[in-house]
């Protein structure tokens, strides 16, 4: 059974940086698309960034393009999200997700079938 555990959240000032990490255990995720989602206060969970297993291609939500970088280390079975130039609107709970059995577009939330418990990111203005 795959388990995902996020770490690295916390409080940052606007313009600052944070790095989130997701550790996968129970099986390798080297052949799975992986993604970060976030749920802003009072809003639904939305895609932040995704990285494909086949070619390492990355895709980002427009709101974080150029500021966030998703990366994976298949040897360590981990997924990271480097967040620079943080803005108050980046505040939310960030979730790591794996597309294991789900079929469909990797930008679609419903295709992800394993989720971490989430880590809180708060950006002050």
C-alpha cells in the first residue's frame, strides 16, 4: 500500500521561499505521474504542479509558473516543490498525490488515487 507523507510547510513572508517534500513508501513511484495540489482557505483542492514519469516533463498552474519548481528523485522515492517569491495567495494546505491506477489527464484531480495528509503553508503580507 502506497503512503505519501509531506513535510516542509510553515510560515513565510511574502517574497520568501519554502521547500516542500513528499516521501513515498510501500512501493516505488518511479513509474507514476506525481503532483502537488493545494487547497486555499474555503476553496477546493486545485492542481499546482505535475511531473510526468515517462519523460520528466513538468506542468504548472499559471498562478505559480516561474516561481515554483517541481522535481522528483526516483532513487529516494521522493517528490519536492520549491516555492520562491511566495505570495499571500499561495496560502493553503499542500498535498502530494500519485496517479497509480487512475486513468486520464494528469492535470485532472480525479485521476489521482493516492494522497498525502497535507502540509500547511501560510504566507504573510
